[in-house]
């Protein structure tokens, strides 16, 4: 499985756009990239997933360059409630690998008023 | 229903006790997972059940014993735990056992071993 590396922490202010980058240099052809958000004492919550280029949903965008060795989660106009830990995961699409994936160390985002 | 439920929310047990954690999902998902999470650390995968069969055991000590009675239920039986096993235990499920499927997590069981 590809190892992921993220910044340990980031600070932002309300209303700003936040970009969190994850490095996964040894990502394989069969791997998908998924991002999760976790609040204290809760389980992680799925945010967005992609394979290449750009994916957008109602809460975030995910940018993946052509070489796929990194990915950037973009949160538009953050609010105080976006303060959380954000995890990048790389997971094999093949059922023979049974959904095995490894969480990176996560990025603690703190949004200030 | 997109919810994964876990019981109990909190559990305190002695090192000689036997207890069980329970997890339930009604989304028709065919993969279920147990994770262990220590404070300020990422979740660590323990077990994966794929179509009700144990498909991954991440070298977890035998004092943790998973069980999947049916496609909606996942249990984790605990016996003779150590204080270092105190952690948040998270259950998750996904539609299929692949890295392409989003995992839905429960709120976790906070376990304290005395």
C-alpha cells in the first residue's frame, strides 16, 4: 500500500479557502484516493474521492495531477465548524485486497474567527 | 439509512473480564471493518470482513476475536486485555471490500482497561 504524508497542522480564518496536500509517491495504478474528516470522539466521515484530475462535490474539491503522486483537498470558504482532522487514504480497488487501506497521520485544521 | 451504530458508547473493563463490542449497519454493505484509534493518532486497521468472511487480520493479538454473525452485524470479543488496549474502537462498513468504496464509520466505543 502507498504510504501517505500530510502536514501535521494548518491554521486558517473563517471565509478563506483551505488547501491540504497529501503526498503518495508510490501510488499504484489500482489505487484510489479518498479523504475523510474526523471530529473529536467521532468516527471519520467521508468527504471526497478521486482517481485523477479534478472531482468536486457539495463540500470540497479534490485535485489530482497527472502523475498522481499527490492530491490536494480544497475546502472553499471554511467556517469554525470545519475545525477537524483531515485524513488522506490510498486504497486498492481490487476486491482481492479486501478494501485494505492505511490512514495517513492526518492534518489538524484549525479555523479561527 | 446511512448509519453505522456501535454499542456500548463507553466500556470500562478489568484485565480478567470478557466483554463484546457490537456494530450494526443496514445499508446492505458487504464489507465491515474494525479499527483501533489511540489519542491523537490515525485509525489503525484491525480486521476486515468481506462477504461475511474474515479476509484481513492485521496481526492483531488473539485477545481480540472478531465475529460476523450475518451481513449486518459485526462483533469484537475482548478477553484478558491489557491497559495499553485502551482506545477508541471504530467499526466501519462499505458497499464492497475495495478501496474505491467510501467507508461509513460508527461513532466508536471508548474502551478503558484497568
